[in-house]
């Protein structure tokens, strides 16, 4: 879990790029190799929220950063 850079909450079940709440790594409450803790406030709503995470960019053999895709949790 220590390679997570972004946690988002979205109401769109099939698109993590459309997020209502974004929490970046500097704002994580706790981050260890086994867990990430974030604090978020949600508006009063009957909507479901889906959690998405994005890893830090990886480096290829040429030293270029490769942006990572979102991973969604249902």
C-alpha cells in the first residue's frame, strides 16, 4: 500500500476518472505497506460511492515515468 498516490471516491461505477472526492498522498492520515487510512466527508445523499486507488508512476528501462491506471473496489 505504500505505492498508492491517490484515493478517489466516485458515484460513477464504471469510471474512476470522474471522481467526487480526491485525496492525494500528502493528505493520507496513515500510509504503511499494509494499509492506507484517509479521512473524507460525504454530502448527504442516497448515492453509492465507489473507492478507486491509483499507484505512483512506475519507471521504465529508459527512466521514463509511466502513469498507472486506477484500480476500483466495489
